[in-house]
């Protein structure tokens, strides 16, 4: 599994409905947090958990008190989001 | 540490009355200027389908609770004069002063020898209220009537599309007596540093004068509430399992406050529970019922199971406004727990 590709695919698929230009091209520095509302962030979490469960055959809970923290959220840069998910997979 | 144990109290019945008006998300499309995409997101991520609210805001949470209490007392053949205490847990009292509970007790026909008081709590209110009711039984009362309910329609900003679609109106009545032979365990918590994550700025004496036209409405910081829930709820389960000397597989039902589908699904998966043990549809159908959400879930989705002649090991857990949270482990056997009642308007 290429985690980065999986996470890009999740956001890109959701963005087909959102049509948010800022998320059309995702790179390491993309700040997802400032471009979407909290329900959309929840969509990313839910879809990522689902994609990981399909890929790994087990549930990896991603919900964390940092996720929606405007100062420390891993969604502040896509690179941090990749690292955050990788840590969660490793710690479960 | 507020870990409590009780040996005498038993729950004998639970009745919940819900608002008489059913509003689907589609019904609210024009009010909140929802796009089809907004509706699809709310349904998929938060599980929202509809809510039951009061159609006439001359009525209040106390009216919902009184209807529940009348049915409960009648079906359990308990006379109002047998009730030693009435506790009303709500964030939507009839008046800021006095307490609503004495008036409810009188409306039900309870005599002046009945003690009655309010508790101001929301999402954790059922568990907290139950602990107080159980404490009164332990202190030698015979029958306590616990009422938990809110009519959120009175404090939601009708233009707030992030909050208003979530909230329903409901009132529950729970009868507790001294017939138990088995202990009940409670763990209760609070953290006032998050008191403004969910609050009504203009609802008390701190902010009497305000230029904010929305000061009288509930304000919610959804991200802070989400973070709080994710932080405290899993730990709370570990602590109630330890305090009650039980484990996750020995518990038959987990009846939780119902904030949204994602939170409940997350807890279910973290604990590795099957759907049948943790009902999670209350908010989807009825809306967030605040302090009535736990009894509302019993009546809405566990009515048959709770009326069986078989002892059930149950955990109730509430978490939210305050911030305040708590869980308890109780044994339930053959209690009166009918399906929810629809509020009937009765002009006095």
C-alpha cells in the first residue's frame, strides 16, 4: 500500500463533489484545514478509516483530539496528515 | 475522584415523550438554504434523517416530562403521594427562577411532603441525575421520580444550519425504588475549561446586557466538542469497567448519549462491539435529545429487550455540555419501557 496515494485518492474522490479548487492539486504543503468545514473534515476521516480498513483488514481509529485543533491539526499540511495516519497505523 | 456505588436502588420504568412535529432534512432545506450536497453530507457523516420537535412553543420540556411521568406512574400503579422526590434535569427550565420541579410535582399530584429540585445539565444529565436519585434511595427514600428532558427548540438559532438541524425535543420519566439486590457503579467527571464549547451567552447573570442578537441562542464549537469527546469517552469506558469490576464482553447493552453517528461508530469500533449492543440511531430519527437521549434510546430502540424477564448488564454513558461526562453500570430486569410517546397538546 502506498499510503500517500491512498490519502490523495480519498481527498480527490471527495473533492469531485466539493469542487474545491484548492484541493484539486494536492502536494505536501497543501493546507486542507483552512479550505473545508468541520463536516467535510469528518468526511475525510470517515473515508480514510474505511479505505484503510479495506486495505489492512482491520479498523484503525483516526479520531484524535488534535484533528480539529486549529493550531495543531495534522490537516494543516498534507505531509503532516500522511505522517499522522502512518503513526496511527503503526500504533494500532 | 467521583466514583460511586449504590446497593439498594433499582430502575423500575422509563418513558420518553418526543415532540409532536416530525421534520426531515428535506423539510428544512429551504429554512437553512441546504444544497443537495449539504443534505447528503449530513446524512452520510452525521446520520441525520429527521427530528421530532414541539409544534407549539407555548409548551416546554416540563410538559414533555409530565406526559411521560403520568404514563409511567399509571402503568406502574404508583400513586403521586408515594413519590418521595422529584428531580428535573434540564437546560430548558420553565423559568430561570424558580426551579421547575416543584411545579411538576404539584401538577402530578404529589403532596408537599415530596422534595423537588432541578439540576442544570444536558448530555450527561441522565447519568448524573440517576446518581443523585440513587443516592436519595440509599439515604432511605423509597421512590424517586427522575425527569430528564430538553426542548432545544427554545434556544436554537433558527438560522444556524450547523446546529439547528441536529436538535430534537424530548422529555423522559424514570422511576427508581429501593428493590435492588445488586450494586450499581458510577464514574462522574467535569471540566469547566471547556464551558464555552457549548453555551448560551445571554442565559444567566454573567452577560445580562448584550449587543449580540444571538446571545440567547446556544453556541457550539463543533470542533472543540468533537475533540473533547474523542479524548474522554474511551478513557471513561476503561474506568467504569474497572470500577464495576466488569469487562466489555460482559455488558449486554451500551446506551450512550447520541451526538452523531460518527462518534458512536468510532466508540463501537474501538471497543469492538456488535451493532446489536450499542444502538446508535436515536439522533438520526429523533434528533439530539440532550438529557433525554439515553432514556430516549431505551424507549426508541431497546423497549422489547428491557421488558424481558432476564437480567441485563447495562452501561449508560453521557458526555457533552459543561463540559460534563459520566458513565454507570447497572443491572436491568423487566422494567416498564414502552416505545416513545408523541406529545399530545392538552390545553389547561
